């Protein structure tokens, strides 16, 4: 599913990389520091990614916990 959505252009590779950084760090601030991007940028891209795939990837309480 993710492969088809990425190839079709509905999901960017940047969004996937940012989601992986979030899963690794479990914290928006740490992921942003690692990727050298703003928190609003990663937050918006992950929200868009979640909307495209139809479910939340992260539970956002005291950091970010992966839901899958």
C-alpha cells in the first residue's frame, strides 16, 4: 500500500523519512533536530501522511508513541 501511494505521488519520500525519524526518536523535537527541520513542518507532513493512509501513526501524549 505505501509503495503504491509513494510511486503514485500521493505520499512523498520526505514524509516517510520524517515518520521513520519520529518512530525512532518518539519525540517531535528530537526528530526535528536530527532532520534539521521545523516542528511545524514535520507535524504537518505527518498529519498529511496519516490522512492519506487513513489512520494515525502516532499517539501524541508525552512524546509520540507509534500506534502500529
